[in-house]
C-alpha cells in the first residue's frame, strides 16, 4: 500500500486545550504522526494541488479566516495560541465582525482547537496529503492508499473548526473524487468520535454516503451530533447512517455495526470508499472508551477490504502515541492481506 506523508504537518503543535475545566496539555501532538511514519517506513512525496480543492469543501471566507487568524491574534496584542471564548448560539445572524475573538467564535464550536502560528501550514499540507493519496486511486494505478494526515479533519465543517480539526481532509478528498468523475462516493468513519464536520458537509448531498461508527454522543464528544436518528436531509435524505455504540464496546459488537455500515455502503453502490480511520477506539486510548485491541485492527481492516472498493484511508484520531504505529500498521496489514 502506498503511504503519503508530509513533514510540514508536524509544525502545528498547540500547547493547551480546555479540558474538564482547566488547561491541559494538548492530546493531538506532532509525535502522533512521526511515530506512525517511522513504523510504516518509506512514504510517497506529497504534491501541491493548490487551494481550489480545499474551497470545494470549505467556504472561501473560512479559508481566509484560518489562514490569517493567528496573525490577527498577534496584531491584537495577544501571544501564544488563538482560542475563542464567545460562541453565537442564541438568535445567531451573519454579522460582519472584525474583532479576532468574534471571528474565533464565528468559525469554531469548541475550545479544544487552538490556532497556532503554524496551523494553516500544517493543515494545508494535511489536505494536500489526502489529495496526493487520492491521485493513484483516480488514475487507477493503485486500489488502496493511506494518507497520514495531521491534524485530523472529520470534525471540521464547511465554515468551522473544532475537535482538533481545521481542514476536513476526508471531505476534501471525497469532493475531489466527485469532481474527477466518481458519481457516488462512500465515506466510512471509524474514529471513536462522530465525524460531525464530514456529516454536515455532505448532509444534503445524495452523491456521498456517510456512515459512522462511534461512541454514543449521549456520553461522548461531540454530544450534539451522531445520534442514530440523524440521516441527512433534502437530496441527502437517507445518505447518512449513524451507528453509535456504548462505552466499553469490544470487537464482536463493533463488527456487527461494521457489517451494517458495509451493507448500507454496498447498497449505495459507490465507485470509491474513503475511510476516516481513527485509532482512538483502542483499549489503551487516553481520551476514549472502547476496547479494540491491536490484533482487532487487522480484523477490521480485512473486513473493510472485503468490500472490494478502491479505498483511500485517511488518518483521523488516535492518542495512545506509543501504540499508535503498531495499531495503524495492524489495520493496514489486515487490509492488504485480504
Ligand atoms: C478528535 B478526533 C476537552 C475534550 C474535547 C475533543 C476530542 C476530539 C477528538 N478537551 N475532546 O475525533 O479524534
Ligand atoms: Zn476521535
């Protein structure tokens, strides 16, 4: 399997996140990607597809905000990472505000996702990593590839960041595949957390099927999205499938959900699968509560490969850094062995 990685993604290193009422060391560390890269060995060079494929999944004003936010933060006399503190919830309307704190509130939904001086650079190359890994699938020279993306993307919507995510790598690649002629693309999100940003981007899009297996949002982040009754709207009605599972879930119940997701994807009959892969379902993950083992990832990878679709695997979460390389290798080995 071809593996794509770009070291410019490592520059993003937020110091702290607001966690259970205090500022804690940020869980989404550069070493996550470094350790996976070391474990997997040689990586393909990432190409620059420019800004236009990003603007197919995100709004132009959001991209401008993300690119300039930290500069504006410094210009406002601040230091360190930029984080919002006021979010427009009640009777929101499209006010044209200039103050950086207002913009942070407008373009984000949580306080766990700081913007550093290097966030744009890292996120930009994360998106290019996904697009580069998609390329061999589009020209038919490969049937599967792995985009080692960081920071993750699946919580980022068309015009907002959140959940450690800034640019939605999987959504950008999915839309690029649509634009390259794939009539129907399926996204399977197996990160521990619901991929609310991806779901939102394709909510009314009947040409993209979004299936997600994740921790029940009644108990886990992101709380407000990922409930079983969320199924899409308009032309996308029925093209979203949410399979929330309880804390403590082990492989057998997980595989039942996976079979359900894969059956729905098969019925949708896509020509490409994008797998949003978070290894935070791991039993030893510090911020999550499933009980998937390293060996289980090979089983899961094999089962997904059996769907027989050209597959772009995009890295999302996974915070047990010491075990992350082995867990990712296990899923990729299980996928290719099939
Ligand atoms: C990103 B991905 C407070 C808890 C917020 C955010 C989890 C984001 C996970 N700091 N947790 O889906 O792995
Ligand atoms: Zn996650």
